[in-house]
C-alpha cells in the first residue's frame, strides 16, 4: 500500500481555515474628520502597489463616506522599517469636503412616491397550536330549542373560544389556530331513509345557508388572531346528499358538510389581504378523513359513523395498519357523531369526541333518559401532546347571556 493511498484512507474532514480578521503587524489605518476636513493615515508594506491617495479614498468609502465629496489638499509619504525587517510606508492624506450645492429633486417624482398603503396586519405567532373542535349542529332539526337555539349557541361558543384563546396566550405561545369541523352540520333528508323529514323545520337550502354563514363566522373571528389559521372538514352521515335505497351513495367525499366549507374557502379567497393565511383541508377524492399537522401534532379528523360505539381505537389501529395511510402517523384522533364529550388515550395517542351543538336528540332522551350537553372543545397542542383541553358551553337562550 503506497504512502499516498494510506494518507487518503487516514484523512479526516477538517474545518476550512478561518479568514484572518487582524491586519498584518505594522499595517494600520486611521481616519479623522473635523467639520469639513478629513485626514487619512495609513501604515502598510511598501510593496503594496495601490497608490496612497487611492488607498485613502477606499478608507473613506469603507467608513460610509462618498469619496467624490472629498478633494485632496495634501499628501505626505514616508518609508520605515517594520518589525520583520521589511520596508513599510506611511501615507498621510488630507481632504476638504466639496460643497456641491443643494440638490433640487424633481417634485413630481417625489409626489409619485406617495401612494395609498394598507398596512399588513401583524398577527400573533408562536410554537403552540390552538384547536377549536365542533360538530353535530344538525341544523334544521326541531328537537330541543330548534335551529334558532343551535345557531345562537354555535355563535356564542365560537366567540367564547376566541376569548379563551387570549386567556391561553398568557401561558402558551400560540401561533396557529386550527378549526376542526367534524360533520353532521345539517339534519338533511337522507338519514333513516327520510323518516325524519316531518321533524325537520328548514329546507335543505336553508340548512346549507346557515352552515355556510356559521363557518364563515368562525373563519372571520379567528383569521385576525394568528399568523396561521387552518380549517379541516370531514363528511358526516347526515350530510350525504342522496342515498340509493337505504345505503347506496355516490363518492364518499360527496357531502354537504364539506361542500359548504368549500364555498366559504372560495369566498374568502377573494380577499387575500384578510384571509390569504387561512388554509382549508378537505378529504381527497373518495375519502372520509383528513389528516393534517398543527404545531407538530398530527391530527386525524373523522366522523364517528365509521366505527361502532367505543371502537374508536380499534378502527384507528385498523387504518394505521396500512403504512400508506396518513392515519399511520396520527397523534390525535378527533371526531363527532356520538354527541357527548369524551377523551381517551392509548399510550401517547389521544382520542377526543366532541359534544353536539344541537340541544338534544328527543328520540335519545325518550330511549335513554339523558339530554344533551351542547358545546364545543378547545385545546392547546404541540409536538404530539395535548397541553390543555376544555369544553366550552354557554347558557341556553333566554337566560342572561350575550350571544354577540
């Protein structure tokens, strides 16, 4: 083995040489300015080929002065022996500031610079995410306090969630607000093969109109409150636009719950100054779930009609078994459908089921005796962890409460 090959094999990577910051010994420069007079003094090797005046003018430029504004009035040079025995040169240049007279700018050009300006809003930023999770408004249903109560309650809960965001900012550096819309926003007319049509007090277009306006209210409320705002929506069973027989559908993503959000996305896109930082996440073609990251936490959104009661983790594990599924990477599963607030864990993974925003299911009350506890969920998250979670409720309409 040759010595050259051995050295190549033994070589280790090293950092590149750091450029010297200090000038060689005996090389100095000094600039003195008094009113309109300047003196530049340089000590350098005599072998330096740069003329003394050029070196002095370069020094003026390095100090932020315009060399053209200074006229040379004196030059003195001398040679001396430096410490290493080589010949050095001392240069002294004297300058006088040149009075070029006042500039007379073009007033029209200056006036053209004056244009209207809309300041870019400075939105709060930070490393934590704030989750606003809601579902099961089932607008149009006459149960409980009806559509009027549900609309007022939803607006009040969204406003309360915005107030809580400012409260949580006292503890957490929140820069991302995420709104999770978890399905069944309308009652529709396809559930139970249309058997609930008599107990549905709004037309389909009225249900959709209210849903659009409530989603828009959520977006306009939170858009100014963070540098990043995202909205995810998933299909619920009540949002299916049609069924063939009792179960046949078109594509799985063909759903009013997501299409109403698409309409809001198209509307807000017309005002990028106010909503350009708002993102919308809807299911891909023929899909039912949305998986997205918020402040380092991978969140899976679904409607709970995909699993039997209490089988959320079994369903999740089945989805995650497919390594190509985004569910494989999820830290948190959030869902609607079962109408009651629930939080569950399996190792580091968490499941959050949101309460319904409708007042009650009268059928369920007759069957089981329990009424609803309507509201929504807010939470703070970062890097796969829930740091805070809270259910948001307001008083029923008719009590002393500002629904704003």
